[in-house]
C-alpha cells in the first residue's frame, strides 16, 4: 500500500517528448526505409534523376546519392545517419553513395520482422557485424589486381572503371569520351593526392563534346584595365612571375599629416609615390618574366607599363588557380618584388589566351613539373554543367582510388550476388537464431541487382532467379555474372568491362552495416522541448544581465 502512495518522480522537464522500446525502434526503421525509397530509383545506368528546388529558388538536378541526401534537408534524427554515411562514402571513395544508403535501408528492412517478433536487437547487431566481416573478406578474395600492367594497359583498365561510374550519370551517353579525359587528368597529377590540382572550369554553351583537357592550368581571363589589349596573347617558353602584392598607385592610407614650408616640396611627395610604383614595375621587368600574375589588383598604370614592354599581366587571379600555376610551372608566389632570383620564376612551353565559348581563358600548357590538369566543361544548361561536374568528381575519385588500391571487382550486381550466395551457404553451418539473421543479411545484398532491374524496367524476379542459378554453379564460373542492362538478361560483368574498385564495395558494406547497427542499438529518443518564446528568453536574459543578475527569470537553464 505504501509503495502505491509514493509520488511520481519527475525526471525530465515538462513537455519533453520521450518514446522508447520496440515502437521507437520500428519508427526509426520506417524513417530510414522512407529515405531509402527516395534515392532507390537513382541507382544504376538507367537510374532516374531528382530535381530538387530549395527555398532560395535554386534548382539542382542530380542522381548522385550524396548530393540528393545533402539537399533533402532531413529532420528525422535517425534518418540523418544515412546522410552522414552518404557523405563519408563520397569523401572516402567518391562513388557508391546511392548503394550505401540503399544497403543500410535494406538491412533494416530485413531486420524489421525479427524486431516485431521480439528478437533482441543486440542479437541482430552481433550477427550483422559477423556477416559484414565475412562479406568484406569475400570481396577481397574475389577482387582482381590490375598491378604489373604497362602504362597503356593500365590506362585502358582505369578508363573502364571511370566509364562504369559515369554510366549511371547524366553524361553517361559520352562516358568513353569523359572516361579517357578523367584518366589522363589523374595520371597528370601523378602520386600527388590533392584533388584541387585537377581544376574543373565550366563554360556554358556548345555541346559536351566541346569539353577539353588542358595538360596544365587554365583559368578565366580576370578583370583588366585599359592597355590590356595591347599586350601579347601568346608566348613560347615564357618565364612566369607569381605575386601576392598590389601593383597600383595607392594613396596614403593612414591619417598622416605632412607640414610643408615650401610648395615645391609637395611635388617631391607626389613623385615619391610614383617612384615607388615605378620601382616595383622596373624590378618585375628586370626579372626577365614575360607573364606576371598577381592575386591582388594590377592597376591601369602597371597594365599599360607592361603592355609597352610586351609583357602579359593578370591581376586578381583566384588563389586556387595561382597555387595550381605555381605547382605546374615550378614557380613560387612572391610577397615582394625585391630580390627576384631565377629560381622563383616558373615556366611553361606555351602560354596563350584563347576564346572558349563566350569566355576568354588564359592557358598554360606543357608545364615542366606537369603535376596539374584542368578540364574545361561545355554544355547547354547551367544545371547540366553542374551535374556534369559532380559526375566527373565521382569518376576522378574512383580512378584515384583504383590507382592507389589497384584491385577491381565485377559491377552490375555480380559481386553482391556472389557475396550473398556465400553468406547463405555459411549461415547453414551456424546453429541457432544467428543462421536466420545472416540469411536475412544475405538477402538484403540482393537489393542492388534487383533495383538495377527495376530501374531499367526489367522483370527483377526473372533476372534474379537466373543470377542465383548462375552463381550457384559449383565450378565458380558464374561468379562474375551480373545484370545486363542492355538486353534485360544476365552477362559476365568482367567480360563486358563493368568494373568498380574493390574499395568502393568494401566501404559501402562497412558503412551500411555500421549505420544499420547504430539504428538498431537505439531504443529511446528524448526530445527536449523548445522554449516557448525564443525572443522572450533573449529579452529576459538581457534584462537579467542588465540588472547585474547572472541569469534572468524565464531563461532556460543550460
């Protein structure tokens, strides 16, 4: 009786929303499945695009999983985890962002009936982690190395990887053209890891085939003053001076006060200002440089001065472009014109200013260190060029990964089917409930080939049955068979050059399993109430502090 009379203990603030137990877990799983359904249709070469229109009025057309997830502005706390894994997949390997979201959603979809039947989520998590380790080991075992090939052969193999990535993008129709361009760009930067050494410049107009690769640096003509047109626009083997200073007449910035007793002294002060700028310009000319680039402004006086001496100059060059010129031409950016020694000057075989569409570009090609490349993209609509840039970014990342981790696996759902078959066989050797959980994990992996068929308009059940039969062959010759998008049947993905780096698949399985386990391990969500009036709080706080009080009434305790 005494226990019944005890008052209720209020632990959380009034208005706090708490939901826990099985219902909460199922709610989280449903939210993740809803997000998975949004990106589901974008998978593969026949995937559809999403048009996302935000509150600022800007329109984005994309079928890149990471881009869509970023722009969706998801508010559900559990579903936000999918946004994070898509971002991590994008930054780590560049491609497979839709795959990773789809796999995580499918793992949870398969776990849902078990949760409803009262299985403890920790049992599921343990089995999923085991299955993930086995799956990754199998992917590594099935991967084929492309090491030890000649440069030409390797380029061909890398182009196949890039083409597989580009086939699912908006520019898939020209995938061979762009795949070669991407491989050449990645090969140009060599072992250097910095992605910003490959510049992508967008010029509206023309068609996709007008895009070209500059083996060096290209950037848009900067703002220029009178006298610019008199400068030469082409040089062979010029010396290049890179500056980070202003070359223009500056009036005295400080509030200086100069008292003169003689009017003629005023002229000497004016002359001193001119002498300073002329001294700087003389030193630039004496260095022997024929191309002068500066991150800050080069004024009209300097422009005319250089034009009279047949020197090309460009001011207000973007820092990123200036650094790429320094890396390619072998120069060093100077913060002073004093003591310019030959070692700090860069050089290139050809410098020219060229018209590209409606823009003029300054192009440095044949650079000695050659550790940079620029892709100039052409296309009709701005949204189209934006999506082409995102697609090329994915392809560049994939080729870089393939160069570093030189193992590839068959695409088109082949590797997923083979790993799924292996896990099914393995699950039969396990006694207990774990057998069912690993079997459900294996079934979830089949979502990739199934979705590829659905997106292309084929009968997924029919194709999957063919694939299961082929992969079940004891000889192992069916291991590389995947969905044939062109005929609606099955085909050898290796023979058809549908390849992807093993690291993409490994990362996707890892991240998707981690996300699924994370969501399965959450059994309660606590949502703190927002204060009734944020403005009222702020005002009360200000008043409290104004009175000398540390905390105003009505202020929420933090």
